[in-house]
């Protein structure tokens, strides 16, 4: 009898494992087919949530993603909760069941949320109709990415197979998010490279055409998003550049480190009333020829393009000033 009972448990376990494997395989096949025709990460995440709800036999699936600096998770996608709350509901790590799972990195099986001390009801999220919940962490190696939740209206006790299956789905979500982040970084890098090339080409054309310092400053200001002016090494604004009514001060007190070799841009306050300026040295070799300053307004965005405009602008100004100095010596 004991032998028969043991064999029965083994057979039941094998059948359960086989059923779980078949369910996972069917899910992955559908996901692979959809991924072949859908390359957008948002659409793939929505697909995973819908497929997870169907495969798990639940009523809703929700995705929370960790936001910098890693203290909160944002509701990023759902197919059963109030979709108007997507991007608005934030759960602190350690707060509620979702936050507890994120903090502990362990799955949570909750047969009845009304009896769970970690449960936190969020107004407007339409959670009061759901009774049971399974929540697993989404991890990429040692890094926490977020939390994946499934919920049911009727009471349900999720078993170990359900946990393993939802964790397998969470791994798929982590993979999609990692690929999406790598793609985003690559696109940003390519965009920055293209922007640097375009800015360099524009300034090179100005220099070759002999447009002059005033035109160069005008382009620097347009690219950097602020008024631009050229100052002498001792901080006086170079005469004949721009209009006195443009708000740029007649003199700036340049921080000593900015005059040293290898110095880059520095943000200072100058003028009356004081206003913020980004200042970068204009050099020809080891010789300091002056300083390029660009105003910082409320609408100014610190961007890759602004920094490149200052860098390339200072280089072209150095060429123009060197030409003027050479002409003056002649």
C-alpha cells in the first residue's frame, strides 16, 4: 500500500510537471510568433500580459517597473485594472504586497487579500473586486527590474507550478526590457554621433566661408539655446560682437580653474542682475585667446547638443581669432 501510494504521488507529480511544461511551451510558442511580427517593446509587454492572464487562468495581470533611484515602482501596464491609472500609481519598495515582493525578492501567494497584512488598497485602481493574488519579482541577474502580479475575482490558492510559470513569464519580461534598454542606448548614442557630425559640419562651413566671429556666435547661440558672446582672457566682452541690449554682461569674472589647460565648461553667474552663463575657454594650442559664454534661460535644456555647440563653437572661434591675430601681426 505504501509503495502504491508513493507511486501514485510520483505519477501525479510527473503529470503535473508535464502539464506545466506543456503550458509553458505553448505560451512561449505564442510569444515567439507574436514577437516575430511585433518589435515594439510596449506592444510586446501588452502581449505578454494578455497571454499571461490567459495561460494562468486569472482575471488580470499587472506590471510594475522600478524607477530611478530604485525606491519606487510605477504601474506600467495592466489588462484588468483601471488603465487610466497606468503611469500614475507608484508603490514604494516594501509597501503593500507588490512592494514586499520587490523588497524580499520572493514570490507572494495570497489566497485572500482581505486577510493579508501586507495588502494595500489603492484608490481608483479598481482592485476591490479581486480576491486572490500571485506576485513574483522581475529580475535581470542581480538587478531588480520590477514586479509582475496576477489576480482573480474568485478565491484561488496558487500552487508551486503557478509560481514557476509566472516566474518564467517574468524572465521573458526582463529579457524584453533589457533588449529595449540596449536598443534605446544605442539609438541615443547614434543620435549624439549624428548631432556632433552635423554641428561640426555647420561650423566648418562657417569657418571655410569666412563668415566671421559674429556669425559664429549667432550659430552657437541658436544651437545652444541662448545668447552667445566672446570675452577676452581677462574677462572683458570683445567689442563689436552682438548688441549691448542682449542681456550679456560687459565683463565676467572667470574662475581660475577655467583658465588652466584642459579645463571645460563652467556655469557661473554674472551681470546685473545676475544671470547664469555657461563659459568655455577658447584656446589655440596652449594659448588662451578668450572665453565663449552662452546665456542660460529658464527654457534652456542641458543637452548633448548644447555641450557640442559650445565645444565646436570654441574651436572655430579659436581659428578665427588666430586668423585675426596673424593678420594683425602682418
